C-alpha cells in the first residue's frame, strides 16, 4: 500500500512539473542561452562526483549491513593508495575544468563588454549600433529612458529582435537588481552609481522583467513587460504609440513626482526628455539647488570648499574633463604652483639644460 501511494505521488509530481517553463534553460536571448549552457555544464561536471558518491553510499550501506555475513570484514584496514588517487584526482580534475570554464565564460559574458555575437549562428553586424536604454529603479517601479527617441516609459520597455541593447542602470533609492530571465542574467542598480548590461533578444514576444533584490513593501509587484518587436518598423510604431499616449514630458518636476513611493503604478509614458535628466538622476541632483555628485567630486578634487578650493577652481578649471598634467601636479605640490619652470621640469625628461636642474646644481 505504501509503495503504491509513493508511486502515485511521484507520477502526480512529474505531471505537475511537465507544465513548467524552464526559462533559464530555454531563453529567447543569446546571452541568457549561454548562461543556461554554463549552468548545464557545471551541473554535469558536479554530477560526476555527486552521483557516484550517492550510489556508493547506498551500495556500502547495503553491502556491509549487519545481516550480510558474506561481506568482507577487515577491521585493521587503514589506507589505500588507489582509493586516495581516486578520491583526490577526480575532484581536482573537475575543479580545474570548472575553473577554466568559469574563467572563459566570465570574460565572454562580461555585462559591460560589447556583444561578440547575435546568436550561435549570427555574427554582430558592425553597421548596427546598439540601442541605448537608461534604466532607473524606483520605489516600486522601473523607469526606462530612450535618449535616441526622446521618450520614457514606466512599467514597459521594448527592443528589436537581433539588435544589441546597451542598458545603463542606476537607482533612485536602495540597491535593486534588474532581471529579464529570457534576455540575460541579473545586474544590480545602485544609487549614485551606474552599471551596464549588454544583451539581445532573438525572438519576438512579450517577456516578464522583475526586481530580483528585495527593496521593501512593493517589491513583489515591481515587474514590467519587455516587448521584443520583429522589425524596426514595429518598434517605431511602438515609439509613436508612446508619444501619442504620453502624459507629458519627463522633467525634473515630473520625475520627482514619479519617484515618490507607490505600488502598482501601471504603465506611464513620457514624450520628451529634459536635457541631462538621466545625468541628474544618476548624480542625485533632480531637486532644485542640489549639488550633483560629479560636481561634488570635482570640488573635492580641487581642494574642497575652502580658500584653496576656490583658488584651484579658478586656476585649474576643467581638470576633471580634460587632460591637464600641470594643473594636477600643482595640486599635488601646492608649494610650487606659481613656479612654471619647476612644473614643466617635473613633467619633462631630466636634461642638463633644465633651468631647475641648473639652479639646483648652482
């Protein structure tokens, strides 16, 4: 009776699992497909150890049970060179193979690196530019900014089949993780920082995107639709739909209103982007009068907010966005900032004609 019950439960479980969609192992994007293959390779390699160990555990328990009087009894046995070789050599070989596989895959699937291919059968077209999409994690929704098309969306994004996409991600508040299982592995988004994800979808459809890092009360509903259009014309039609149904422009004012915590916001469209809005979001200065993080870093690099900082900002303006070795050296050695000859000498190969060396020799 117990055996029949167990068999019925097993068949029921198999029947229920047969309807599961194993997205990780059968995705619609090449990057996710390569990551799925990596999972399979690693699992098979580890099973080379796990399966024999489990089988031998059952065998030893049965072979050397107390009732089996025919089993060999060797209480003085303590060492076997052959067994030691098997126990150490096999796991070591598997670890070496897994290390090599991981090293190669880690560099090939670097989320910051440009895609090396569209799919296993299609190379990258050098004439096709990746689609630029800026992503912002909010409480509790996702904002997608399309700088090339001058639109923004909430709760819905779109790409074109077989066109590379370059996502640049940040967060308005706490850390979160952007994840479209059909497209690529998850990538974290953090406030005041920018991460990058390069990916592609190889099939049309509407795929689910989620927040993969717990971030508060609205976490479970913080998902979105990732639409994949078969042609550029279909994508352009979607862009026109966004523009026609937009509720206004994404400005600092509308962004600050959107950034307020809210749940189940639905789909929101914006037509038009305020100049530099994503940079302001990234540098956390969307409120009027806020000092942007990049400006703050420039102030710190130039000596802070004191008198030295004011002097440096006047004399060495542009240090953070242009090469100016003399300005940098003057900050590192403030005692010689007025001595032009010494600054030049520190940047030039030493020669006997250098006025500084001549003055020192004298």
